[in-house]
C-alpha cells in the first residue's frame, strides 16, 4: 500500500514554567514508501520514533498530510491500518502471561482467541521463543523475550502498514535471522518501515534505506 507523507510537523510544547522552547520533533518530513521494506536510519533524537508514532495514529500531527493508498489518513484510519512495534517492549499487562496479552491485543485487532493463539505459537517458533515463555507472566520475561512478544503482537495483525522501531533490540543472532525472514515475508504484501542503529541489520532487512535528520528526511540518498 502506497504511503505518502508530505510536510509532516509535530511539536511538543515546553513543560510549564521551564522557560524552554517547544520541541519541534518533526519539521516538515516528507516520505514515500510502497509495498516492500524501507529502512530509516538516523541518530538519537532525529525524529524516528515520533514519525512512527504519528504514522501509527498514536500522536496527532500538527501539520502536513498522510496518505495511504491514495486516500487521506487521519489518526483513526492509521490506527486501523498500521501495526506498530515500539522500541520499548513494555506496553503490556505485566501480571498477565505473554499468551494472555497476545490474545487480548489480538481481540482488539479483530482476531479470535484461537487465531491469536495459533499465530502466537507459529511466530514464537520463528523467533526462538519457547512455549514455556508464552505461558510465563510478562514481567518475568527477559528483555529479549519481551521484545519477541512485542514483535509477535505486531506481525499477528498482518496490517497493510507495519512499523518496526528498533525491532532487533535485545535479540540474539538466531532470533535476528528469524526476524529478518519475517520482515522479508511481510514486505511481499505490506509496506514495512523499520529503524535500527545497526547499519548492518538495517541493510540486511531493507533494500532501500533513508536517513532522518532534525525531523526531516533529506532528499536524494540512502543512509
């Protein structure tokens, strides 16, 4: 699905009474991506996560336009069309098991309990996550296994737009290879955007790589 981003602006107001200036996290970002995998590199604070959260419908843009499949996409449509894997895999219910979390979030995405469970088992095997870990309480998982659950939640949706923010974080080599395969498969039917501080992994995942700097995506070149 064709994604067209033009002049995207996001400004975070300064904390009250600090006397500091507002933070312009996105300063007119332009981006075009279609079915396949596009990588996005850039330093910390360059706007990658803000861009992804805006494309996922979590944040409201303060300016610019987002088009999906040739139609304007507001936050509500983006939330329906995009699956987002955040860099910090902690947006789960810590006292529920990993499997219970996946069934809950699967239901929100329109999956039946059996569909969510089957998808979890299949994807867990691809990422090197054991059945015992699926049954373990989320707060008792390692950071790497928390990341795998976050990835499973995102891939299970089979969304037209897949946003993976630092997806390799905390993963071992075998899990990284499994994730690269999943990303390649997703790119056959979805528009996949991925960030990573590892140029090697970003190049392995994406045939096309862009760079974001100071809230903008400069024209004319890869990272």
